[in-house]
C-alpha cells in the first residue's frame, strides 16, 4: 500500500496533528500487538496498543473523533475474527471477548466502537455491555454488510491477519447475495447500531444505495485496501490520472448515498481540496 505505513503511538499522535490541519476530523484505529495468541488477548488488554493509542490521541487532540476497530483477527495467532474451537468459530465465546474489547476501548476514551467481526448478535451484546458499564454515549458503527472480498488482501498482509486455515466465508457475506446483506443491516439496526457500514465500497455501490433508501440511520462505506492499492498502482504507472480517479471514486461512493467514507486516501484528498 504505497504511502501507508504502521505508526507507533508517538507517531500516530503526530500524524493526527497533520490530518487535522488538512481537515480530516476522525480516525479509526487498528492495532498490531507485540505477540498473538489463540484467544486474541491483546485485543482486550487495557494496556494494549489501541487502548494506549486512544488515551494518547484524546489527551493530545481532544477534538479528534477517535473510532476503534473491534475484532480479534489482528490479535489471534490463527488469523480468524473469533475464538476457534475444534476448527470452527465459537460465536458465543467470541461475543464475550468482543464486548470486553469494546469496553476497554470505551474506557480508554474512544468516541465510537466499530465491530468488524461479523459474528451473530455482536452489536446487541456490545450495546448492552457498554450501557451496563457506564458508556451509553459511546456510539457503534457496525460493519453490517462486510463481504468476503478479494479486495482485503493488502490490509491482511499489513496486519499479518491472513487466516492460517480456511477462509472467512462462514461469517462474511456472499458477494452475490444482496438480500442477505440487507437482512444483516436490519438486524444491526434493531440491535442498536448508530451507523451501519458497507464494505468494500466501490464494488458494492448498489448496496450502499439500497441501505440509504431503506434505513434511517447514517450509512458508512469503507473504500478498502485493495481499492486504494489499485488506484495508487495505476496512478504511479501513469495509466490513470490518480487525483481525478480518486476524486471520482469517492464522489461515486458519496453519490450512492454514503454519509461517511472511510478511505486510505483521506489525508491526501483533504490536502488536494485545501
């Protein structure tokens, strides 16, 4: 992913100053722990990398909206998004671990929790636990229609989260099944999601539009690592005008109905517009 790198906590605080100056008002944090284990314990460690980064960001930049990814895939030794028992994901145990992760992020100061695991019932479980433990104002952006996509490849390499066995098709969406995706969005809204997300963005503009038309909550779209890398590679090779192509792709996502766009182009796009 040209132009994208991992940050230490000190570096991310400095980067936040630059992006705020450019006009970006929010960030989402993904963490890479020093070590991984089968239970993904680094995800819900109060002294974990995301928890420490949240505290540092909110202290240095209190006006910055800090969102945190809630999933186990970056923290598990096997690379799956949940707790694995006998070669399969144990949904119920995973919900407990995700709720612990969300609480630890909220207590560190995160403004918004973004569960991306696609386990059944995780939005309701996290919402209940946040309310029970004194965080009723911590919002949830649910990765509601997260498709089993080839466009995640660069991120998985960067996060060292490629599954050791099998794939994630048992809990991520079938790219051909739009109706099931909308059912998943509806369930997350019922369980208390403050915003729903479609991921990836560009290949699923139809789902963004259908979600926008059907649901009253804000709709987010994630322009993922593969989308970013294709545009970057084509631009660097002179095959397209990168600035115009990036602008057009983001415009298409917005035109489809996305209220919020997550993109790796955010900083440079904001600088282009300045």
